[in-house]
């Protein structure tokens, strides 16, 4: 679902940038796209567990090691948004802007994953609840050439196209 998250993130970024950026201000909506990919950082850790099971010795860490789905929570969203805000504020981007955009991106990822039937779902409300949720509007199969889900990709492309049209109608063409 990487392609869908990127395209979905681009659509959300266009709308977020249009609504929050004033004339003459720099566009930091790329943070939304990066944030849309952030929850899947746990895939890398999960792959390391599988590739090198002997490296992760039980008892050396106080918390269970993350697995795919561990970062698909509002707890991660808040920590990621705050962390991105702190790091990017050192680069001259306002803390609130960076945290807001990172949170919007991460939240868009959670929303998209909630709509895809990935059994048994993810604990989206952690740390408030450990219950796993999903609202399977779309199937979880990778039906588009084995790299994306056709239904989700269609929705993501439609959202991105609609965002471009709305942005152009409201603000005029970006090249003008």
C-alpha cells in the first residue's frame, strides 16, 4: 500500500497547504506526504526481526519490539508530530506548522488503513485502548499489478485530482 499512501498523502497535502499557507509563505506541505509514510516505519523493524531473529534477544529491552502495526496508533501520531515539530523547528519551520502537517499526514495514513480490510485491524486508539479496529470498505489485496490495491489507488488518485482542481479553483493555477 505504499503507492496509495503517497498519492493519498499528496492529495491531503495539496488541501492542507491551500488551507494553511498564506500568500508569499513557503509551502511545507511535503511534510504531510512524509508523515503519510511514517507509520510504516515499523515495517523496517518487523523485517529486521524476521531477517535476524537472534539479534533481538528477549529481556534486553523493557518494551516489546515493534511489529508492523505498532506505529498505526494515535500515540505514535502524537509522538511523531511532536518529534517532527521539534526537529523541523531547528530547520526554520515553525513548530506548530511542522507538527500539524506531520500529524495530518500520519492521520491520513491511519484513516486509509482503517478503510482497508487488514485482518485483524490495528490498535488505532492506543494508548487509550488496545482494541483492534478496521472498517473494511476496501479489500486488502494488491490487485493492481501486485503493487497496489486497485480500489484504494482509484480513491487516492481521485482525491489527488480533486485536490488539484479545488486548489486551482480557489487559488488559481500554481504556475501563475
